[in-house]
């Protein structure tokens, strides 16, 4: 049986973008398990008594049921190296699987901090995040993503980023990019020159 994961940001003892995580959690369970009983994450997540106002990753492993919930102290790690990496067309990542061995293999092969994944000449995501590009006026995220990240969905709904198809050949039209995920919102994410990808 497949196992899945949700990583929720907890900062100042508040769960960030919980409604987006709940929606993805519900969709994953509904699509993969028949007659799964609804589970409300807000009710199932219990804050540890020694929780501080610092940032934590709330790591939820589940299949049909919740298997584990962990609070892990978290700090964003800046990266210094990143490169484009072409993946096979057959690679699909609709759901956030616990076992993402192929991503680890990509990183090992490329020997870099992170990768911008390319599929059929279209930009998709980075290894553990979605990606947004700045053209001098607006921020755009690729339409051809592997995984609908919760931070990406939140920023799209708030109108802070826009969605469009982005080919490798389009990268010359952008100045910089950021990696975003549940643990790195728009303001927290490191802005990187587009020249790093050439």
C-alpha cells in the first residue's frame, strides 16, 4: 500500500495554509482509497506541550489512516548550486508520496543542491518545491507542474503569482526565480539570478 506525506508549516503556534493541506489530503485519500473515513487535520494535530513560537515542520505520514505526526524544528537552508535536469516523460507525481527515491537519485546524479526539472522541454518543479519566475514586473509559475504545492495554490489564489507554460527557451525572458513550498513562502524564499540556470 502506498504511503503519502503532508508537510505543514507551524510558526507562532499556528498551522499555515491548513485549508490547502486539508484539500490535498482529502483528495489523495479519496483518489487512492475507497470509502475512506473523513479526517480533519485540525482535530488530529495536537501541539506538543513544549512547542515554541519557532518554525516547525509538521510531518504527517498516512495511507487510509494517519500513521504518524511529528513536529520537527525547521530552518530554511540557502542553496548555492542549482541546474536544469531533464526527466523522462513517464515520470508522474500527482500525489505527494512518502517514497520519492527517484528525486534523491536525480540529486545524486547531478551533484548539486537542487534541480529545476524539465519534462518534454517544459519547466515543471524543483526537487522539493514549486518554482516561480520574475520577468521584471510579475511572478509566474509553470503550468506544467508535477505536484500542486499548497504554497503555490495559495499564491495563485491571492493573485501574487500567475500561471503559464514556461519552456526552457523562455528562461531568457526572466531575471530571477524563487523556490516555494509549505515551509518557504514568497517572502521567506531565496531569490536566485536566472543566470544560475545557464
